[in-house]
C-alpha cells in the first residue's frame, strides 16, 4: 500500500512547485512598467515621470513603477500591496471606466504604498542633496535628523515631505517648489 501514497506525495510536491513558480512569474510580470502602462489611464504617470527629476536612477537607467510603488524587503507587505493596488486598479479600469481619475483622492493612498526603503535604496546619505554634490539645506538637515530619530521622532515618511517628485497633477502645479517641473510639463503638453 505505501506505493500509491508515495505517488500522491510526489504529485503534490510537483503541483506545489508549479504553483510557486507560476506565482513568482505572475508577480514578476505584474511588477513591470509595461504591465502598468497596459491601462490607458496610467500613461499620464509615465509622461510625468519622464520629465521629472526621478526619470532615471544614478546609473542612468529608467526608473520602473515598482521601484517606488511596490514595497521591497518584506514579502508579505509586497504581496499585500500588490493585491490591494491591483484590485483597486482593476476596479478603476473596469468599473469606473478609468477616465477622469480623481488624483487628489488617490494621492494619500499612493503615498501610503511608497515605502521609505524604496527611497532609501537610492538616497542613502540624507546629509547630501539629491544630486549628491553638496549638503542638504538647513531645513532639510533638521527634517532628516528628525526622520532618523536624532532630534525627535518623525511622524511621516519620505513622501510626507517630498511630494510630487515623479508625478505632478495639475492642481499641484501652482505650488512654488513645483515650478520647474510644472514648466516642463506645460511645454510638453503644447
């Protein structure tokens, strides 16, 4: 009798391995920028990103959607974020029609899924400016010291202060520190 039982375990193992491989391939495929841009309503984000200071990383490679928007380092958090964001995007695309997106309402949710570890993957030394060619401003140093717990404890992550670095909705173009980015976008639209 042990022979059929062994066969069941072998088949179960094969099915388990196949499921893990397929799940991994699915996560990899749905984390790619091409997949994100397969919905027409996401193309505006790509257009904005191309004109932003975050269009390319330090090595000159294009930044992908998942580098910022999918939490890294924690498998459970990554899968939870992918599930939530995927269901939300499917709903918006198929049920809401995916046309006139309410970006003001979307910003807090999008920021919640922009993990500090993703920012810190490129911006490790918080005492230097974004171009790494000098120190941050006095205000930046105070904020970063607070973030690192050197002079208190920060209540927000990176995107709490650093907003609209890669995407700039029209309603935020009026904010003074967005002026250069807004001008690039206006020129590209005309």
